[in-house]
C-alpha cells in the first residue's frame, strides 16, 4: 500500500472481504509518525535529550518531546520510543 510511516495514514479500514483500505493525508497534511521499516525500530529509548517528535514503538503514539526526560506512552503505558519520521 506504499505506507512507510504511520503519519501518512489518515484512515485505514478492514473491509468485509478482509482487504484493507488505506486513505492518506496529502503531502501538506502529513504528520510525523512511527516508521514501519524494521531497521528504524532498533534504536529504542526511554530518555530524549533534544526537542523532536518521537513515537511509541509499541503502539505508534507520537508526540513532541521538548525536554530531556523519561516518558511513558499516554496510550499504552510503555516507555520504549523511537525518533519519528516524516517522509
């Protein structure tokens, strides 16, 4: 479906036939998100030294991290994040 990161996906639906329909954001609306490429998920951390978008490697929740701090995912409670991408 040509998805490289979750910030591209506006909506996704499982159809009654079992197929998945994906609707994308336009290039101007695209958000930062968790990369679905396996190599990008190997650098997990719970602490962030810079201001940047990071995504939970467990559920994909993405937020801007502004200060060096330990963070817990607001959606699933995990603490393993990776730097988000916007491709």
